C-alpha cells in the first residue's frame, strides 16, 4: 500500500469563513460575480477565500444567507450597511 504525502505546511487550515466563501463562490459561479454582488472588490473576496483576512461580519452574514438560499438573493443583502444607505437616500 502506497502512502501519499501532501505538502500542507504552507497551507492555512480551513475555517468557517474560507469554507463559506468557497461555497458562495460556487453559487455565484465566479469570485468576481460574488464580489460584485456583495459590493466588494475581487481582491477582498480573494483575501477572505484564502484565509488571509476574515470578511466583516455584515458581509459574512450576507454570505451565510446566500448559502442558506443556495442563490444570490436580494434578501441576503438587506443587512449590509451600503444597501441600507442606498435605500435611505432613495427614500429621501
């Protein structure tokens, strides 16, 4: 029986953030589409997905909503500060 060793010394362990981001990117089809949906940059999404940084909590909660719906839905964005700001200026 052969044993396969993988070089993992430089890989960060998966976290709830990186796992959620990976699934959200699958749902969105591309990191760029997820970034546009969240009002973030593709670079930010890449940092979050790689584990170099964690997304801000409102964005993480929007990602959780995307996962729960298994789709990019408007309700996932309702708690993001930018969406609330745009709604309040539109109502004025």
